[in-house]
C-alpha cells in the first residue's frame, strides 16, 4: 500500500484513541476477491473516507466492519472489541447508515427516531432530549411532525443519518449517503456530516465522489479492486503525484523568448511551447509563483490574454495510482 501508513496496530485501541482498527480483512465470493488484505484505523473525532469507484469493495468492507457479514480472514475491532456477525454487545457502539433507506414512511420523523431509539435501549427523558438534538443537527426540526412519506429524497436520507447517530455511537458508518439526491439535498447532507465533528465520534464515509472526500475527510483511503492503494490526508496523497501544479499562459508575441525566460525561474520544472500561442508550465507552488511567471513572460515580450492554474486533486491521485479515472 502506498502513502502514509502507520506502524502495526496496537492492542489497546482505546488508550491510543483508535475507535476502529481494521487489520488485513479479506472477503471472497467464489473466484472474486471483493476485499483483499484491507487495513486502516480511525481515531476518535476523525472522519475517514473510503474513496473508490462502484465495485471497488467499499460496501463489502463496511459490511464486515459493521458485523453484518464475516471476514474470510483478518480482524476488525470497534472500541477495542472484535466485531463480527455473532458479536452483539459491540454493535451498540456502531451507527450504520446504509445506502438503502431504513425508515418507516407512515411515521413522522420524530416517531421514527423514537422507535429506533427504543430499539437501542434508550429511554425517556434522555431519548426525548436526544431526538430534539438530532432533528436540529440534520435540519429537520421544522418538519419533525410530518409523515416521512411526504419528504423529499434528500430529507429521507438526512433522517436516515439521524437514526444512525441517535444513540451517540462511537463509530458512525455512512455508505454513499448522497447517491441519487439532487444537488441542494446533497449539500444539506454534507453539511449534516460536517456538523458531526461536534459530536466527537469517529466517522467512516464511503463515496465515489472526489469532492465529498476532499470536503469531509481528515484522512482518505483510496480503494480499487478490493485493495487500499494509498492512504493519508488530501495533501499527503497529492504528493504521490509529485505535487506539481500546471499553469497555462495564452497570448501572442514572443512566446519562444518567454518560454526560455520562464525555464530559468525557481519552481518552474518544465515549459511546453509546442502549442501555438500557448505555454504550458509545470510548476511547484503555482499560487505563489504565478505573479513572477506573468511578470517574466510580459517582460520577455509575450502579450498575455489568459492565465489558468490547475492544481492536482484526488482524481489525479487515483489516475496516477490505478491508471484509470475514478469513475471508470
């Protein structure tokens, strides 16, 4: 596995702040290895993203982490306790928000929360207080008394999240929570997830949307073909591509002379002048270097009409690691 990876996992997860420790999980279906030697950990108060295309092994991984299916080999521990289909007590530390909606359409939001809270062993008055807190957190306080069959798709998904975090689990698992919703609802869901940092819980978030992982996650595991290809913060992962930016200068005049001048500037790694009226630069730290680049090009006799900076993102990292686009 490429990237920033810690040493071997310790036994005392609670003492080290590790809410979830996943060690060498493997799951096969016949000849297909859906999850292949996956390892990662999530600390208290941290949001960890599993980023990868559909079929990469994300849902199978979290199904094992949630104790829904057994692993063929490897282990997962939540709050220091092993998790599996037959481990009942530890599941109380987990809140699972699946892709499929798990709400009752003929109940109101408040009634849904009350029902699922009771299933978790919560009792009044603490349950009543917690329901009010959750409704505020997911932005449904003003619609708490409406039947959920009257809700939009995005509102239903926010309620789904509220049910998962109602009992204040140590680990909240969100499996592609924005799939199939409109942009406005999607943004509301992301805002709800961002607010979870206040709750202080560990969050495992699966997605195939690069921008969601960049916005929400403290650390990201890039997963493809059942394996974690790299792991780290966004900036750490981008360093795997070389961490260089691209600057495009468009204009007229002395482009060849400008290219020669720009090649001598600090931070400029390469200048491509093969496209007419355009210079393509490979640059370290383009936002700070671009002023000097523009000045040098102008002084060399190039009349600029456009300047564009392109910075590497997680899509670039995925392409670099796998040789294919994230949504292939």
